[in-house]
C-alpha cells in the first residue's frame, strides 16, 4: 500500500524528474471522482496496482469520504465499479477490506450531495436536440483539473474541453456552479412549458364555447327540422328555444310509433318547410323594404333640415333691427308701410316687414324642432327592424340546413330509414351535450380558467427572465475578470494592462484591446498561455470559494512551469537556467501561495512540477520529492529479471 499525504487548505507541491509518475496523480484523482475511464499510463503503474483510492475531507469537523476504484478487468479501460464510505476521522482501509459497493453514477451523486450540489436540471436551448441533464460532480471536476497538455494550450482552457460534448456541458453547467442559475430553474421551465400548453387548451375551450353560444340556436333549429322530417319530434313553437330543446331531448329517449313512422310523408314535410321558408323570406323582404324606406326618409329629412337650417341662419340677423311696432303712428308718416325698415327710405317694391320675417323665423324654428325630435324615433325603429331581420335570417338558415339534411335523407332507401333515424338521434345527442358549453355560467367559468392560466404563465415568465439571467451571469464573470486581470499583471503577461474577461460562449480568455478583442488563441508564446490558464483558474476558484459554491475546493495543476524548463538538465535539477525563467517561475508560485493563503483553510492547491525552488516557503510546501530513484511506484513493487 502506497500512501501520499497532502495538506487540506494549503499549497501542496510534488516535484521530481520526468517519468516518476507525477502526471499520473491527476488521472488517479479524476478516476476517484467517478470517471469510468482509467487513463493511468500503461507501464509500471498498471502492471502493479490493483486498486486506486482517495480520502476526501468534507468539512472542518472531521467528516470524510473514502473512494476506491479497482483496476479495469482484462484489457478493458473502463469500469463503473467503485467503493464509497463515509465517516468521521475516517482512514484508508487495508487492501483486504476493499470491496465494490456502488457504481460511478451513484458515487458522483452521493459525493456531489456532500459537496453541496443540489438536485438540479440544466435545460438546453428549446431548439436544441440535447436532452435536459443534471449538473453533477463530474461536471464540477472539469473545473478542478488541468493536465500537462491543457495548461499550456492556446485553444483549450478547461479540462477535457476538446472532447465531444464536453465544451457544451461546460457552457450549460458553469452558470449553475457560479450561482447565476437557480437549482430549480429547469423545473420552473418545465412548469412553464406545461402552463403554456394549459393556456392553449383553456383558450381553445373558451373560444369553442363562445362559438357554440353564437351558433347553437341555428344548429338546434336545423336539428329540430330534421327530427320532424324523420318523424322523431312533435310539432312545437319554433320561436321558443326551450320548447325546441325539450322536443329534441324527447326525440333521444323515446321512439315515435312505427305507424307514425310508416305513414310519414317526407314530401309533405319538404313542402311544409319550403312554405315556412317562403313566408319567412317574404317577411324578411318586407322588413328590408321598410328599412330602406326609413333610411330614405331619414336621408330626405336630413337634406330638408339642412336647407331649413340655412334659411334660419339668414333670418337670425333680424334680431339686430328695431321693432317698428313700438314707434308712434304720427312719427311714421303717411306711407310708413312703404319705408325701408332700416333707413326709412321709400321703396318702389317694398320688402316684407321685419315682423313678417320674424314670423317666418319662428315658423322655421318650430319645423326644425319637430324634425329633430323625430330622429330618436327613427333610430329606434331602424334598430327594431335590424333585430327582426337578423332573427328572420337565423330562422331561414335553420330551415335551409333542414332542407339540405332532408334532401340527403330522401336519397336513403326505406330499408335504411331506421339507421338514418339513429344517426339523427346521435347528432341530436351530441349537439345537446354541447349545450353545457353555451351556458353563460359555463362560459364565464372557462373565461376565469383562461385568465388564471394566463396569470400562471406570466408569473413563471417573470421568474425566468432571460435578460435577468444574462445579467446575473455577466456580473459574476466581470468579478472573475477583475481577478484574472490582477493576476495577469503580477505575472507580467501580454495585454494584462487591458480589460481581461472570461468568455463563456467561446470558453476562452479575451483581452479587450484598442484594436478589438484578442482571444487566448491570438496571444503569442507559451508563457502567456500558461500564465492566463493559471490566472483564470485561480480567479475562478477564488470566486467559487468565497461564494461557497458547490465545487470541490481544490485545484490540481500538472507542469504549470513547463514553458521555462527547456532542457533535460533543468528537469533533473528543478531549477530553470536563465534568470528570466527563474523570475517567471518564482512569480507563478508566489501567486499560487498568496491565493491559497488568502483562502485558507477553504482551498487546496496541488501542483505537480519539475520546479524545486530554494526558497523556504517553497520547501515548506513540498510534500513529495521524486528524484534519485524515488517515484510514485516503489522500486520493490516492480519485478526485475
């Protein structure tokens, strides 16, 4: 049994030469987090090791979890078998006590719950072909690991990002891990979809009820005429809607005796319906003629009233003339009747006197009053004619439908007449069943249900505001971007003086320069690629730790200083050759040390690297030094010939 001890909440360094198994530690940790595939390098490790295990510290009270995974059997590279135990101050059991008791799916779920990953569901875009899924420990682990090939990549920022489907899984789950998405958002989105479907159903039912209420009288009239033609109903007053309904109900529950059915003459019924239609058509023509006369009279009256109004307006100026009846007779002269009423001059053809004109004005005022008073009566009469015309049209439509149905029935043979009656009864029964929809109370209930469904949809839409979600995510990414910029400045990376941000859509780091955005793929040199990886993941975990988000509080980096160890000599000594490389490597580890110190005891950083700096704080952080034959696999485990 080979045990490697690390200190929680501190910087842990594993330094050593190439080929000693440092990079295998990351694959073992990932395997013990529930990944099915074992990517431990083939060689001494796979030849000698039967089980891999990891002991996890869950809280400061000593609660722990032990996970063990067996080596895949035979030539297989995958297995879902695992062992999981929880306990206080738990220690790793002996080899003889290891046994599988769980699969990897349950392992990720149970261990994820202890980390704080609640029940959740990530809902992809509505037009996506992807199914909803739950963010789990496997997705969180993608934020905690950086392999040797990833940390120096200019195109891959997160662990396994280059594998199919992983990049989209990161885009879907990172907002949840950052806290920009509520755990129950996917559930609410599912509820919103159901509420929208319920709203459509309620709207359809309400519209159908309204349509039925408008057309039910015509349908009932047509069915009654058809039932009469088939000998299924007795004659009632067709103007009484309730009497028609009672007659149709009776037609469904009782049969007219065979004698009446045999003696029924369809031709006579056809003639009766046609006579009724002719009478109604004649009455409708009379109503429309009266309406036309009334409209013409109103039009003529309007023109006459306009002319009278003009005449009255001309005579209104008479109010400005004096009333000569008040002048004494002696003062008016002998021929006063021929004088102008305005200036007193003699007129050869005298005009009407002012009093006569005033009499004409009063007469015009009386005529205008009489005509204006007649207008409300005209409008009321016109409304009554329109109502009567609509009623007659409705009765005519019912008779037309009955004649069409009767015409179809005339084509049926005597042998099928009984079946035709059953068909008519069925139609009557179906139509009477729809009467409930036409009731005013039922229509009002459906309207209230529609309003309630609409209110539920509006409430859920307000809670699932996409703009608010984007704003929440942007706010968190901006906070992380500030730390990335600060760390990049400490490492003296290119474009660190510009605004630097984490672009979640493209899963990369972007520097906003004066000439436009510069993604990591367009920033040169391995030093910058490694530096921005380090700055991004430290900033991300600083935010996750301070906000107590449900992600394991550790980060594991493999060979972060590889850009500064170009020779085999440097790899063996653990010291870069040039002063510039020494300064850069020291700056990287000082940044790691300071971030861990700030977050202690809640964040652990494990670094596997060639670096072996002489500083005292570095020496204090070294947990394992694999040089001069020391390695992950003890030499006595390996069979030698």
